[in-house]
C-alpha cells in the first residue's frame, strides 16, 4: 500500500510540474523569436529543398475550436505524397492532432481540422508540415480565443 501511495504522489507531482511549466511559458509573455508565422494576417512561407512551401489557414481570424481549412502549396519541389500537418503547442506534449491533406490542384493541398483550446489559456501553436520525400517545415503562430 505504501508503494502505491508513493507512486500516486510521484505521478501527481510530475503532472503538476508539467502543467506549471506550460502555464509559466504562457504567462511570461516571452514569445519573441518563437513565432515565425503571422497566420492571422497572411500565408507563411518557408524555403525547403530548393523550393518553397506556403502554409495558410482559413477563415481568418484563426480561432481555436472552429472548423478550419488548412492549405499547403508546394512550389519547386516534388513531393512523394500528400503532406500531413501535425498540430501541437511548442514545449508541451499533446495527443495527436493531425490534418490530412488532399491535392486539389497541381502543388496545392487542402484539408480540414480544428485547433483545440488549451486549458492553460496558451494561444501559441505549432504546425509541423510533413513533406514526403523532402522533410518538415514548422510554423509557429498565435490563435484567437473567443
């Protein structure tokens, strides 16, 4: 019984530490240098493998808990399959939240998904675009809560 109590206490302390670290990250206001995508105002572009990837989310403003359309445009690169987007929060371990994209035009891929609302109040999100045969492109941006 004593081992069980220690284990439960240890798990509680670990969970509280992870939550506190996430809350501290959100409340310190230090997002300079982390955000690399102004998704609320324009599509975001990354240079990859001699070409470029354009990432966009609609409608704007990009809000949590809303149906969103994600778009990836590949220019000057040959993908070996459609991209997949992993959504998460920088520095926070989360469950899977993937957006599977389908080609809608040459080099243009779209899919729908939802950015969930974080209980800590953090609005900083990261989209990791997996580009088959090329690598990954990461976009870090802020979302809006109603």
